[in-house]
C-alpha cells in the first residue's frame, strides 16, 4: 500500500476516534473507549486501562466541584469575588486538562486500530512512532494468537506507549493549559497535584513538584504502572468503581473481548 493511501486510512480512523471521543465533558465515554481497547487486546494493552484511571482521577480532582475546587472554595469562603476568580481559573485549567485527556483517548484509539489493520505495511512507521508501532504490533500479534503477554512484555508495551503519549500528546497539551496562568497561587496548586488512583496500595500517593515537567510525569507514570502490576489487572479493572463516576451498567461485562 502506498504511503498516501496509508495516510488516508489513518486520517479516516482518527476522524472516527475523534467523533467517538465526544466533547470535553464526555469523560465516561472516553473511559469506555479506553477500557474497550484493553478488553479488545485480550488484556495485552495495559496502557489503556491505566489511562482510564488517569481520566477518572482528573475528573474528580481538577473540576470546580472536585477536590481542588472544594479546597479553593473553602480557602476563599470569606470573599465571594476572589473565590469566583480563583474557581474561574481552575475551570480554565480543567478545560485544558480535559482537552489533553480527550486527545490522549483519540490518539490511543487511532494508533491501536490503525496498527491492527496496517501495522505490518511499509511506511506505517511514518504515521506511528517506531517504538509505539513495535509495541502495538506485539500486542496485536499476541491477541491474534490468543496469547497473554508476560509481565515483562506488558511492562515494555506500557512504557513504550506511555513515553510516546507523554512526548507527542501530553507535553504540548499541558504546556498550552498552563500558558495563560498569571496567578502564582493557582499555578502552584494546579501543578502540584496529589494523585491517588483507585488501585493504589493504602496510603500511597504520587506527589508532584511540577506537573508540567515531562520527566517527572514519566517517573510518576511508571510508578503508577508498578502499583498496577503488583495489584493485579483484575483489581485495577474493578477499582474503576471507586471513583463513582461510571454508570452501573458499565461493569456488566468484564471478560476480554475481540472486535474487528
């Protein structure tokens, strides 16, 4: 297949993923997409499951009604004008963060589906970064063979997927989200989140010094993966309930599935 044809197929798949991802507030829809990729892979694509936890955590932390919003509202309860100003800044940042979350979903879905169909074609590495292409080809080969990747293989797939996501998708999005921050207090609060995913061991948190630092995000993300691998992937899946943001029917089917 010619490179131009591959580019056209990639664009078609990305357009479908973009439409499926919904608008900025459709967190549950994007979590469902990411979880569906995990199931479709025969549990061989752990990045998508950890990314679903990231989306659920952020929805409960960065929103005006989330944990950080409640902290700000409490801090400025005595001054309605100042409180509204600070919450407005938080809303602005939350929208930027939701945009990053949405793009992660779109890119993850697009690359997964493109590689499943065209990952062995010459020129595929012109559309999907080579390390990610290699990882996803291994995922799809294992899926086709009905094989579950070993713990070490899953870790490699996650790391290649995560590093690519951080470099290509997240870094530009986070930079854009913080570019307009002039309030030092709000910038301090937003860029120093305390992260706890539902599957983390008791009393374990990820404390950020600067969320805009790509190296720190990668370090913390790899630690989040270590916690997931230690907890077991069934537990990681079931822990999505703890955020209380998904409809009960979401968990009606938990068996790995395949779709072509």
